[in-house]
C-alpha cells in the first residue's frame, strides 16, 4: 500500500542518529518542516520550537530526549496540545531499557534507536496508515476534502463545486448561531483546474496568489504563510484560485500535491476542490487524500464515453466505492432521465441526478450573482451541500434518509411518491464574450 505523506519536526543533535534518520526518510513521502540540530539550554528555545511545530501543523515530532530543556513528559504534553496533535517518536542512540521505559511512560508513541533503516521506516508507515484511516490514535484535526471533476469540458463540475461550497459555508455559519466566531474559517474552496481555472472569475476574488504559489512554497509552508495566500469571503470561507499565467499552469509533482492536500486537511475540517475537466495529474495524485470524488457527467453519448474512461482510471487507483460517486448532470427539462441505461453504460450506480434549468442560472450569472437562497434550485443544491457537510463532520444520517442518490421532497411529486431526484444545473451563462460553462 502506498504510504500517505507526513510532515515532520526533527529535533536531534546526535550525529549518528541524525544521519541515519535522514537517510531513512529521504525516499519516503516525509517533509521536514522543522529541523533543530542542537540541544536547547532554556525554556524560551523550547517555546520557540513548539511555536514552529504549531505553525507547520506537523504529523510527527522526531526528538532526541536529551535535547529538550523541559522534562520530556512536559514536552510531550505540550506537543500534543498543538493544533495537529502530532505523534512523538523518541530517537536516541542508546537502547537502554530504562530510557525506553522512561520515554514511553512520558507518552512517546515510539522509541527508535540505531540502526534506523528499517525500524524508523516501519514506525512512520504505521503512523501514516493510522492517520490516513482516522484511527483512534490519529489526529482529530485532519479534515475531509471533497473533489469535483468533469468527465469532459462542459459537464459542469466547477459550477456544482462553487454552489456546493457557498451553500456549505452558509449552512455552517447559520449553525454557529450566536456562538463566538472562530479565527479560523470553517472551510476552503480551492481551484486545481490548471487549464481553465474559473473559480477566480466566478467569485470575483481579487487574490493575486494561487495554488501554484502554495506549491512553490511548500518547504516553508506554515499557518502564517498560508493565511497570506488565501482570501476570505463571507461565511468564513477561504478561497485560493488556480493560476492564470501560462507559465504557472504546469501541473505539480505527485509529492507536492499530496503534501499540499495533507496540509489543507490539517488546516480545515472541510474543503471543496474543483479539479475541472477530465482526468488530470492533480486529480489522480490527490485521490488518497479525498473523502469523496464526485465525477460529473451529462447523459449524452460523448460525455458518457469520457466518463467510462475516467471511471476505469480511478478504479485502477483502488478508490473504494463509497469514496467515488457519479453525478448525472443536465438531464432533460421534461420527464425523468433513463438512469438505469446510464448506469448500465457506466457500470456504476448514479448517486445524484441533476436536472436542467438554463434560465434560472442564466439570470443569476448575467446579474453577477449566484442563485438566491430561497430559489428551488438553491434549496436543492443546499440539500446536497448539507449531506457533504454532515459527512465531513461525521454526523449520523437522520432516520429514513436515503443512503444512495440524493433526494429532496417536493410538492410536485405524484401521490405515493415520497422522493424525487435532486436536480441542479451546473451551467454557466456566456457573459462578456466568454463561455463560462465549466
């Protein structure tokens, strides 16, 4: 199984331990965000180290016990009180049973000593697997990312993603009620469509920084740098767009993408990511970090052929069925779509069917706004958004709520029919001479 990426703090002064640890992790997806190579002499230095561990949201602290000015038990306690709640690995040159027992009693997750080649690798792989699964000893701070991908250009993933994100942000803000506002926005909307990148245009964000800036600065990424890259809109939603410059549209390396996704998970409880049209390197490299990927397709033959190809590629990556959902978009204005026929073609069930309503979105976009919250379409997309928000927060489904396709009760249903397809048009008006269909 592929090891999920980790961000580490390295606090070791012994040269042998330092060299062996570096040699061990150089071929692993482990980013060293904090490095401290000398023993600390006073608590002020330890406070500064803990502050760096906090800002970089590390997954694990690799520490030589004798290098810390504080009692080791106190240091472990303070490390665990940081936002990402990292694991603590004691790395010592001495395999004394007394030192091992002391470190474990202080709360260390592992005690590792030379030779480190196998033991440290095994410990990091166990930690990575635990945090990826969200086990009891994993960080409770790791959030969930929901991605939207169009089978081909024009299927509408961008519009679905943007409307879902704004609805989730609005729902989260309303549920906070009179509770004190958090300094950290509740969610992130990110654009990883390196071809079109319409998020900036849709949301009219003035942010000059993009996901490319975040990728290029991964080695020094921390909470304060990230705050300078994103912009915050209403309802505590952070936004970071895709690059516009041709030179900056080069796709990220796999390690860069996975580390950035892990940083995002450590920062936000819920994130919506738009991958744009067709299968991309960024989308494929992000799959292990996604809670759910929504593949948006339309019922026309060409789109379904592209969707078949995308499904085959995604399934080859071993993504579990409950983490990969099909959204059938732009179905006819009249009558129900032939969903069984589409499912037979794709070889997978359709989770959500979104009906067509060009005029509602045309009117909204031509006036430079989204659908009003009170409109039928906004209420329907709000139901989809609420299901995503509930999944991110681990909320239980209400009794009788469907497990599969999203459903919303309406007054238009014939007697005896209790549910209908959730409908939503991810279309986009052509304004200012530009085709805005995502």
